[in-house]
């Protein structure tokens, strides 16, 4: 009944959605290719005939999780699909030998059209991608749905618990679920009422670039627009005489003008704002400290693995519910610090203490990544056996 209501509502609202999507082209949040593929399911199907795997990543975060799968799956007949312009553009550079397209949105008619033209054996969904029509229709067509690196925030978990019968229906559409943490494993087992596996987090598959002789540079990474004012106030309380440079990486680059308007002139010469995708690693490699965004308001934090892989000491605000296990591990190893303080002056004071510290974390970081990477081979085994 819920699926019927979901599809009925889609039919009613599709004209509105169509015009919203079209206006997104005007504001450069979509282009004609993404619009045609996502909304109209318009492809050159002659170039997309048969694949063993469809791997779907919604955004750049999920794109950075698929490297291990693409490199280690025995079959290379892989179709890569995404949802955002930024992930599409980056994927085209990163995986030039593979077909990369936008996945049709969860409209029943488009999914049927897509799967009637393209033969797919298994669909691998990354992270928190749960699309009701895609799951039910693909299973009906004997395609196996696999959720890998599955993540479920506390808010999403609470919502799924309200609709327990619908949750179990959705869970039954998956042939295999592999969570990214033990905590996520428990959540999925509760809402989906089925066995869920855990073999580590795909994001640990990183190229390490570690050095202890870093200069006093701090990077504020994945900063949401809700945090711009807060980060500015933290910067006001930093000892700028001890800091060579401050790098800010906004979570969404289309809000950069707002960020620039907040930065004060008296310290703007110290600040570098990253305005293009794909430059994060360079910023992490140069930074001694990285403060992860999404943690100064009730968002759940951002993943600290990437800056850690470049040798940064990681700092975070108090809101880290989505990554609490990782931060607990890192704090135990003295590789990160979660700041519980709400006062910006206190946060700035703590950063001032850490910026002058001598890094000596190479061995610990290598051991931590090696331990987590060793588990990942079981993900490939399970996916190929499914």
C-alpha cells in the first residue's frame, strides 16, 4: 500500500518536479545531459547493453568509496552511475575506461525503460542509497541488489522505525547488505529484520601520504553553510602569528560567495578558500591540523579518514553521531580530538595549543589503516558469491 501511494504521489507531482529540474539547469545545478538521463531516462542505449555490475554512488563522498570495488572485482564489466554533477565530472576523470552515466530517478516508468534496454546482473548501492522503486523492480527482474558500506544516521533510523512493515519490505529486496560499521550493522538488522554483515569501511582504502615535518597550517574541511559564521568566529580566536595559513574547504562550492562575505579583511590574507572539486587531498597533505565540518551543528559530522590518510591530526566539533565509532578509535590512538566546547573562544584556544605540536603519528596511522584494510577482501568475496 505504501509503495502504491508512493508511486501515485510521484505521478501527481511529476509535472512540478519536471519544471523544478528544468530550472536547475538555468542555475547550473544540472545540465541537459543530467536532466535528460535522470528525469527522462534518455540514453544512447546502443552503447549500454550488458554489465555484470552497476555501481551507484550518489555524490563525491560515495565516489571515493568505490575504488576498492572497481579495482578488485574480478569482472570489469561495470557500469558506474551517479546523481550529482560534481560526482559525474570527477568520475569521468577518475574512471576513463568505464561507462559513467546519471542514474534515472526513482520513477517507475523510467526504471522499467532503463532495465528493459540494459542487462544487469547485480546492482551495488553505496552508503545510504535506498530507492524503493529501483529495489522492487530490479528484484522482480531477477537482478540482485547489494548494499555496500551501508550507513544509517540516527535520524534516518528513527524514521524507518516508524514504518516498520515498510522497512522490512525494503530490506527484503536486498540480496546482501554489508554495513560500514558495527553500529550501522545493528541498525540495519533492526529495521530490515535480516542478517547484515560487517567487513570494515571502504573509505579506509586510501593512498597514504604521511610526513611529520608539516608547517603550521590548519584546514577547515567540509564546512557547511550553517557553519560559516561559527568558523569565522573560531578564526578570530586563533593566534594568527603562529599559523602560516588557514585553508577552508566548503562542503558546497555554490555557497562560496556567502563564505567570502563573512571572512573579515583583517585576516583574509591568511586564508585560502578551495573553490574547485578534487583539491582536498592537496590541502590535507599541506595541513598539520584538519577541523572537520558538519560537527558544529546537529548534522552528524564528516568522515575524518581522508585527512588522516594524509597525516593530519584531526579535530572535530561535538556533533559526530554518524562517525562516533571512528572518532572513538582515533581518540584512543591520540590521532584526533573531539571538542565538546561550545564557546568559540575556547575552541580557538585549544586549536592554538595543537597547532604548535610536533607530529609523530606515521606509525600509528599506518597500523590503523592496515588493520582496517585487511578486512575488505571479505566484501569482494561476499559480493561475488551473492
